[in-house]
């Protein structure tokens, strides 16, 4: 298999190249596995590699016109637009539910190989760190926990996108081709849970948030991923009821005390100061210790945060005076998605909160444009430098509350605790509504109705965290509605916003044609 040809000592030829102070990696040449783990710094570099490769690759820009691979999955939902979908055929094919293993071979190959390269690096680290001279037991356990987290995260992406995938847990030290068949989804999840149990074991990782841990993952980071894994396992296609486990993991994050919801600033009369709302605080901050449970770190001069380039439509380029060579509304919500927000009561839907539709030029002219992400706009970066050091949020405290609310309801019923977690999210968004009114409206709901309220808030609150497509796959439900009145209908057989009908085959990506040809042990997903 192609990706296995870069495992073992060959992978060490390239991936341990120094690129940043915050990774603290050291340049490497051709070395054997034994030579590489000759001292602690080399083991640390092996783990550093994982912070910028594999699952983190899903969030890295593939260019202003293409977006990121995490965005690409959202195009499959039919709820996101891209001004250049006609030029970027892989985007158009996703929106039209017409992807094939040949027509988007390059996209599929990139995703597959990036994730397996990370798995290869994690395997190498996990196998060799225990024997690295000079590492204490505490240091060794910490590094193994970090590597286990990233291996789990990579496999979590693979299994949700492709279903059955090759399961590789040992480093390969030779040049020979290694052909591995696909393992069942259940076995892949068994490894993911096992790895995250290692990462969340008491004492393996420090507790708290990543900011206070030098932007390294903490036990709560691993618990957050584990809660998402258990929630996903409970839904389709596995349907393995792990809601109680998801609730336990999410509760541990919440009860750690390391995180909290960002509040709105208010004036003396208690009114929200809109430019200092929680959502504008998120927009302006480089990082938020209490909100970012897992984040990807950026540094100017090393790798710039790319998302500001997607905060204005391309059609406004000549009017807004961007410092970027090109801009693109690559993640514009379709009207059917934007309509899931109550346009009057929900602060997230108000102008210059989550989104914007207007801009006043230096000459005083107001221009209007389709709904575009505002939360990614950094004015100085966008208009002056085109270089951003802002970190990217992947898992957040709001998501921990939403996972806990759903999982508790499914495993224990609509308890006061579950209601409180959902109320916290909704009360911040519905900034003029009495929280007790919100709480009372949720408390009397059935489990099914309450869970659907959680799903609504996941779609609204986490829209920029690339969660919607995976939620549609695990729930097998399609959110439909207008002006905040959302109903959930069966996904299979439903038309998307482009008029295309979802079939069972669309819920998994095909394996690229070139990968199938390279590895005779692979089989293609049904329908492709």
C-alpha cells in the first residue's frame, strides 16, 4: 500500500523537519528506527509531528478556492456553498452527490494518505517511546498518551468517512509493500476507544486546558474526543448504545472546572454590548483558554491561520480592499441552513455576530452580499497583513455541554442536569429571553423531543466546527425548516438543497481508484 511505503525509517527521512518553535522539532536525515529513539528529544519530536499532521490536516487550507477537507465534508450535506464550486469540480460533485473514486481521486488520496501517515508516525512513537534512553516513566507515559490520542483521532476520521478501513497498529521498518485488508467498523472503534483509554488514564496527561499546558493536549482534550466517539458509536452505522459512556466522559470535562462559556459584555442596564458579545470575543481572540478544549496552533511566519480569507465573498474583492490576493465565500451557509436560526431572537443570526451581509467602504458606501462567515474575520489581518496567528477551535466547551445533554437524555432521561446544559447554550444565544423561560420549555419534553432540541443547537452553535455532516450520518436525519422552526426527517430519500436525493451509498466516501489499484486487498464501498 502506498502509504506504508513511507512508514518505518523511510518516513523519518521527511517528516521530522524543523518548521516552528512551537513544535520544537529537530531536522532529521535518513535514520533507522533505533537511531531515531536514541534520546528523549527524538521521542518528543516524533510526538510533535502529530500536532500538525493527520487529523489536524483536515482543517488546513487546501487553497482559497477549495477550502479545507473538513469543509469538504460539509459540502456533502448540501447546506454549504462555495463561490468557486464550478471551478473546483470536487466541490460541485459533493454538492450534487455525484462523487466517484476516479473524479475526486486526488482529494480522496490526500485525505487517506495524510491520515495514514499520521497513524504511521503514532505507531512508531507508541512502539519505541518505552525503550527510549533517558525518558522517565512519567515522561514516557505522557508521550505515549499524546501519540495514542492522535492515532485515535486519525482513525476516528477514517472510520466515519470510509467505514471499514485497514487497521495498522505496528510500525513497518522495511521497504516492502504491505497489503492490508479493511477491518470492520466495530474493530476500528475498539482500537479508538482503547487508545483514548490510554490517553485519559489518570496521570498520563496533565489536567486543565491546552493554553495552560503550552498548547499541548490535556486529559480533558482526550476525554472530549472520547465523548464524541461514544456518541458517534451510539448512532448509525454501529448503533452500539454508549450514551452512558459519552455522558460520563463529557461530564468529566464539564466538572473539571477548566472550561466555561464566554459571557457577553453588558451595559449598566443589562443590555448586551453587541460588539463585545461572546461571539465577537471569539472572533477577535487568538485563543480562548476556557472555550477551546482542542485547538490547532498557528504562528505567523510558520503557518498562517487561513480562515480570514473566507470571511468575504470574492465578488467584494475590489470593494473591501483585502490584503489577500484572493478571497472566497467558501463556507457560505445555504438559505436553508441560515433559516434554522430564529432571525429575531437568536443573537448568532444578527448582523456581525456569526455572520455578516454588509460592509461600509472607506468612501462611506454600503455594499451588501450573501450571508458569509463573520466569526473568522480579523480586520487587521484581512485588510493589512494577510497573516494570522489565531488558533483554530476544533472541540469547544459548548460542544461538551451539548454532548452531555444529549447523552444524559438518552441514557438517564430528561433530567434537570441535561436541561441545564442545553439551557446554558440557548440562553446565551437567545440573549433577550429569560433563561428560566427556556428552562421551563425544555423540562417537560419527551426524550425524543429534547434530543431534537439538542440537535438544533448543535447545528446552530457548532456550524463553524464542521460537525453537521457527521451528525446527519450518525442520526440518519435531515434538518429542515425555516425561521428557527426545525424538524428532522429521514435522511435517506430526502432531497438536499441542490435537488439531489440522498442514498445509502452517499453516507460514506469512496476509496480512491488509485488506492484500490495499489492495494489488491482493498474493496470498494457499495454503490461506487
